C-alpha cells in the first residue's frame, strides 16, 4: 500500500490517517483482522473512480465500517451454511450416536404396529385403502374417487374417518 503513490485525494487521506483507521477498526472488533480490513478498504478506494470527497476521513471511516459489516455478515452466513450442511449430512457430536435409542425404536415399532392394526380394522375396508392411496401413494382425491368408483365426498368422508381414528390412537399413545 505505502509503496504505491496515491492517485487520488482519498488514497492520500487514507495514508495520512491510516493509524487512526487502524485503531477505529480494532475498536470495532476486528482484532487480528484489523490490517486485513484496512487492506480491503484500500482496495475499495483504489478501485473506485470517485470525484472529490468533501470529508475524506468520514468517508474512510464509513468505508471501514462497511467492510467490517460485510465481513461479519459473510462469517455469519458461513457458519449458518456450515451448520445446515452438517445437519443435512447427519454430522453431530461425534461422541453421541445419531441412531435412535433402543427405547425410541421399540416405541416406534409399537406405534407402527398399532397403526397397521387400526387401518386393518377400519370399516368399511375401503377407508383403509383410500387412506393408503392418498397418504402413502400420494394420489389426488379426485383420482381415487374415479379409481374406486365413488364420489369425491365419499373419499373425503373416508379420509375423515381414518384421520379421526388415527388421532384417537395418537392420544392413547401420548397418554401412556
């Protein structure tokens, strides 16, 4: 930076007030990155083709503050991105297993068996079949109505029966 002769009044002001800017950046939390922040400010003012600036020191303080904010946002975004990546990859605490506990596995199996039994006992049997086609296979209600030869309101009614039965089952499991 200092080897390059200033090509603008802004660069000359930067060189003249560099120590002040360094203290400002350090006081704003840059820590060990204070020199890097000033380098970014220098690169920004060297790259811009600005006209005369009425208050070059205020302009430089604002530029330094903007660089600090940009760096803070970039760091925060990187942490958020890394956390999201870790969450999708299943990475967590290496000392804690990602597998469900034995108790949770048994509860899940019991709930699944209860749901299967409930669906098998629904009357008429069409209710279970319509529920499976809609919720498991993802088929639209209109298409199911055509497939089973019933009206759309019958499909909706059968789904309400299945949902009500499943809600009651869930309440029983939650109570236990």
